[in-house]
């Protein structure tokens, strides 16, 4: 089998012109069209992904030092969240979902017509490129927003300070956010795939991945499968970089990649935050 044939199968599917994702897309649109076309679907998808991704880290936090094989990967090992901290963040998250996410979802359901599902699936390249493009665009938008909300005192106190209650982040602190920040983040993650003309499948993959990396940013653990370890050359910050932001709040404003902080002189080395597995 030649390399070009392997490439063709991987990126264009088994029949010329068909994406390798076409069978999956056909299955989804033919069997679950009602669910997928609902304007509520992206909301349900992201909210449920959030709790699913938080749960394993929450379990690690509850186990703490009783689980040494996991605890040795904690970035700040002496600072395990207390039950009061976990409850506080759960309360804020529930409040935000009840008063912001739920009404926004109902409004979408009431005012937006069901979304048409295209027949063609994206190619694997379109999906990967779209997800990467969305992550890069969000990274820039949030970098600017975040920088402003740290540099302008009124913005910090009014909107962002709540997220800095804890200098040793943990997964449930991801959405320990003020309403304005949650609305802004939700607005960009909804708008950006439309701006980049992404396929719906690409949009949903981006949304789920974005929830994952946001939770991972706050998880407080530097596991061997951490994104900052999987993506080489310090291009991607991951949990270490954002942990340093919570320790030194005037540094590392970009949520995912490291280039904007390097360009604007706000980069702080996050290698020291890397947990050295203790024997
Ligand atoms: Zn944070
Ligand atoms: Zn901040």
C-alpha cells in the first residue's frame, strides 16, 4: 500500500471524495437528527462534558494524600482543596447554570429554528484545522480580555476577582466565574465556529475539547498525559501555565498557548510548576 493511498484513506475516506468521517456523520444525522438539530444540543453537550471531565479530578482531590500514586502529580502538593472550597465552587457553578446557562438555553430553544444538518461530513483535515483555528482564535480573544481585566482595577474587582479566590486551582474552580466572564466565554465559543465557517461536527468537537482543556488548565495536576507534555517546545501551556497564573496573577494571561504572553512580555516560566513525581 503506497503512502499516498494511506493518506487518501485517512483524509478522504474509502470512496474518493468521501471523508473518513462520513460514515460517523451519516449515522449521527440519520439516527439522531432530532437531537442534533435542536438549538439546545450544544448547551447540553458542553454542560454535561464539563461535569464528566471534572469528576475524575474531583475524585483525586477528595482522595488527596490517601492516594499517593496520584497525589505525587499534584502541582502544589501541600494545597489540596478543602470540602468548603469544593462546595463553594459547586454553589457558584450551580448559580451560574441556574441564572445564566439555563435561561440562555431556553431562549435559544424558543427563538432559534432547528439547525439544518449538511449531508457532507468534514474531512479529517477540515476538522483538525477548524478545531485548531478555534482554539487559537479563542486564545487571542481571552488573552486580550484577561489582560484588560487584570490591568484595569475596576474590571478586576467587579468581574474577575472571584476567579482568583484560589491560588492553587482545582477542577471545580474552572467555572468559579462571575456571570460576565461566563457569558463572554460562552459567546466566543458559540460565535467563533460560525466566523470560521466550521462544520457542525467540527464545532461540537471544538466545544467538547475546549471544555476539556479549560478543566485541565485548572485541574492542579501535571499528569504524564498533560497537554503541555503532549505538545512539545512549550507551545502549549496546559495546567502548569495556568497554575502559575493563579500564583502570580500578572503573568500567563493566555489560557492555552504561550506565544501571546511571550510576545507581550507577560510570560512566566511554568517549568518550576511542573510536578516532579515524588518517590
Ligand atoms: Zn483560572
Ligand atoms: Zn486571571
